[in-house]
C-alpha cells in the first residue's frame, strides 16, 4: 500500500478543525483500548453477542470518521478488519487464536497511525502490508456474502437503526429499506416505517429509543478537560489552602465577629473546593488494569504458557498523577510474573497444578492508602539462584549469602542487575525491572513488599498514597523546629508524665523501648536523630506512635501541636538524598516545615530492618560456650520459682499474645505472626517446672533464625542483666548450658538450639544448631 497523506494537515488547520481531529484521536484511542479488552474477553466467551457488537462498533466508528477526515491508510486497514468482524457477527467466521492475533495486530497498526497523526499530522510511512495480508487471508477463506450494518447508520453516538440491528431486533436490509423510503420523501419516523411495513415489534422500537436517549444523556453530562488545566487548578487550590491556613492563624487573636464568620466561611468553601478538585482528578485503577490482559496474552503466547488474569477492586480510585506513576511498575511486575513465575502447562501438570496459571490483581483502600496486590500460583522465587546471582554481581559475599534468611534474599531481587532468568530474552533476563519498580513506587511515597513460597507462587504488595498534592498531617515541634507527619502513618498519641516515663521507658542493649499495653514499642528520639538541641524543658514525654511497613515505633518529640491540611512541596536536589524527609510545606505563618518520611526515618534508625533479625538469627547459631560469654542476659521465670536466663543477643522481640490467638496444628501450639505460622514452645512444660498458671495473656520470647520465628512461652519476664557469667555444670540437663550467678542469684542458662532440637525444630537453626 502506497504511503498517503491526509486531506487535512494539522499544521494548516484552524482551531475549530484541529479540535475536531483532536477529539477524533482521543475517541479512537479509547475505542482501540476497548477493542483490545473486549476481544480478549471474547476469546474466553465466544458466544457473547454484546462483546462482538462492541468490538465491531469500535472499528466501524474509527473507519467512518477517519474516512470523513481523509485518512486513507487508516480506512483501508480498518475496512478489512470490519469485514472480518462482520463475518464473525453472522457466524461465517469463527474466532480463533490466529484470527484474534491478526485483529490485535490491526489494532496496533491503527494505534500507530493515530500516533503519527497526533505528532506530525500525517499517517506516516510505515508498511502495514503484513497486517493487510493476514486480514485478507481470513476474508478469502469464506465465500458466502455477509450483510452488515449499513455505513450510513453509524455515527459516534449509536442511532436507532444501528441499535436495532445490534440487538438483532431486525435485519440490516429492513433498516436500509426504511432509510431509503425516508430519503424518497416518506415523512414517517424510522420506527414507524419498521413497525408498519416490516412487522417489527413496537416494544423493541421503544427499548431502542430508550437506549439511544440514555446514551445521549450520558454523553451530554460529561466533558473532556485537559490534564494541564486540571493541574493548574489543583496548584491554585493548593495556594488557596495555604492562604486559608494563614487567615485561620489570626482567628485565635481576633474578637471581631464579622471577621470570624468570614474566616469560617472561607474555611468551609476552601475545604469543599479542595474535595471537588480532588475528585475530578481521581480515576479508577481499572484504567491501568484494562491494558494488562493484552500484555498477558501476548507474553503467554511468546512464552508458550496459559495464563488467566483476574481483577478485583478495579473501581478503586487514585489521583491521576499516581495512576500515571504506577503504569510502568505494574507492567514490569506482570511481565516478571508471566515470564519467571508461572510455569509452562507441562511443568504445571507435572507439579500437580492446572494447565492454566492464575494471575490475580487486587486493589483496595486501607488507612488512607491504596493497597495493590499482584499474586501468581507459579513456581515462586528460586532462592539459591537469587543468592548465586547476587554473589556473582558482587552485592554480597559467599559468607554473607550463607547466613542470609529468605526475606533478606527476597530483598536482593530489588537490587539493580539481579535476575533469576536462566537466559536473556527480549522479555527479561537483563536484571532491570524490579529495581525500577521499587524506585518508581518509592518516588511517590509508596512501599513494595515481596513474599514468595517455593513451588506455590509469589505475592507482591504495593502501598501507595491516594494523592500527592494535599494531605492531612500532624504538626509537631522538636528542637525548636516544626515538622509535619502524614496522618496516614499515625496510630495514636501517648503522653507520659514525670515518674510514669521513668517506669515505662526501658533500655535494652542501648535501645529505648516503651511498654505500651504490655507490648514493647521501640522509641526514636527525633532530637537525637536530627542532632537538634531541645529548647523546651519539660517533665513529660510526648510519644507519637507510628506505623512503618508492618512495624510500629514511637517517635519522641518535644511538643505535639495540631492536625492540619498541608500542601506537599517537593524537596530540592540537595535534600532528596536524606531518607527521613518526604517533602516540605509552607505553614500558616509563612514558615517552611519539613515533612517526615516515616518509613525512611524507621529504616535510618534501624527500627525497621530485616538485617537486625538476621543478625540475631546468626548469633543464635553459635555454640553454647560462645553464648555464655555474652555480657547481656534476659532473665525470666518459669513455674512458681524457676529462674532462667538466655543471651539477650538471641532475643528478637518480646511479645504478649492473647490465649485465644493460639491454634493447634500438627500436634503443636502455633500462632499467626508476621505472615508466618510461628510454633510455640512452653518452656516450663519441657523442663518440668511446676506451678505455671494458665493466663489469658502469654509472655513470649521471639527467637528468629534464617527467616523463621519460634515463640518461647514463659511465665514472666523479669529483667535484663548486664554482667559476665561463669558457667558451672551443676545438674546434667540436656537443654541447659549450666548455671551461673546473675544479679546475685543462681540462675539456669537455657540452651536455645538444644531446646529447638529436642522439640524437633532443628530446621530453624540448621546444621549449626
């Protein structure tokens, strides 16, 4: 086909005609997106007349409007596609994978032509002869003539004749004859002619008119607005919020009732305007998801796999800027799931699975954030291969690799250059993708969490904010400076007065913790971390309890002020590398306040760190003699009078669980803990200590190693002893290292690896146990 130019070039158009073509491009691209989505759905439900009619209308509309505007190449390609679809509507052609692929290739060609029109005004010089040959071959395989919807019945909005044909109320010939009668002077309406002379059911005519009216009303109730204009309005609303906050600063010092009423009215209007503008920018995540089935189909064919995509929560709404930011990360995740995760049909059958792999996308709102989960039932991550690639890339040493737990290894998947693909292909294997996912998600204030079980599949969780523009925040003061904490991370506020702070705040291995309703809450002192000098002398301690990922911690500040709507401003290049700040905002008095990045602050202070648990696990694998050399001990009671200790370095966490949380599995007490099934060992029962009273609250020492947790149930946590111990063998008990004098009292020393071995939990410590 010879390259052609449109009858109307964009550069030579007036503003009115340019607007017409712009509208055509937008509607045509939307129609092609709908075409892809419906065609893939039609492959699974080949008897759906509604899907087939929708597919036909999308191409028919593009061809008709493109012909009016003089785009010959676009018309010739869409005309052949329309012919194939017409034969399918009449049952002459049956949809197959080859026909679907040819039609999708046609849609890609049309999409490329539309892009050329948008950028240069012309259809471009690309050669689409292969697409034309594929479509022509399909049409030539059939010889029976096919009647389709008359071209004069199709416009952008469906007309009555097209509606009646699509619903199979009457055939195209009857409608065409009725139209000719109108052209020859018949003054009756189309519906009247069809009822009087073609014996069409008048009820069907009434229903068709209702569909036509509903479509027109829906079209008249919506308008297209340029995104740049929305962004400008959003920025102006942000400035209005700042001005509102400045006005409200004066209301506390004013007694003028007229001024106070005006300020209150300004506050109300600004809030409603802000909510309205935010809603105009919100879009369902389904707008992004709708493109994924096509990607999965193409990848599945290329990899020789069968994959079914399921979507839950497609109507979950996010700000348009967030939608744009997650497009590429989601594409990378889907490509990895199909290429790396889901096995071939032969491999799945050998593993006792169905031939078809399953890919689930689930989105939902939670705590002011949007959660997106992408899971597959594939082979899961190959930890050994991941470890080998990381060592080969020099990211870790062989010694480090041998000591790393599974969760730490999973985090290596986000490192640049690390890939588990066996060979490089045009799909993956170059070690780019997951690092891009993590970087792009973190840029918009989100987090990525990866979980995988070998042979069962992989789950990737993404948490992202609803919007990046205006957020509610808690304003705090520390070291004479004001900071904003996003309210989405806020759990509660705690204030300790005088002696209460002394009793409740303890120090374990140099780390401060606060006993909050029986749980130990790690504390971070903002003044200390930011090297600020406290400018307020107070006997009280203010703790802001925050959620960072799956963990909670307490942020100690000098003063808690109030909550406020703040406008987020990006940081300069010089401050972007500081992980504890997420941005800045302008306060009501005109001063700048930094916005704290809760997760970044937690990671910077090692409150949230996988390495911390791994270090405790590695220490647990040491021999009993090495453990006895430790200077720090955790003291606890068993039964009525049993006094024991274990090295503090083996303690991952101290927890309190309700007895109702305990479940029975495989003959053992277990509890759900951090997405794991944690076995419980009642130490008093193993050692035969009498006098233990069953309580509604269980005191549990969590021991971690190699990514696995075990809970040691004791009767009471006594204290922490900082002293050297001389171990003596007083009585031969296999799971005791011996005894020592701690805090001037004889204390038994628990041999944790031996205890695990006795309880047949050697897998937690491995060979070193």
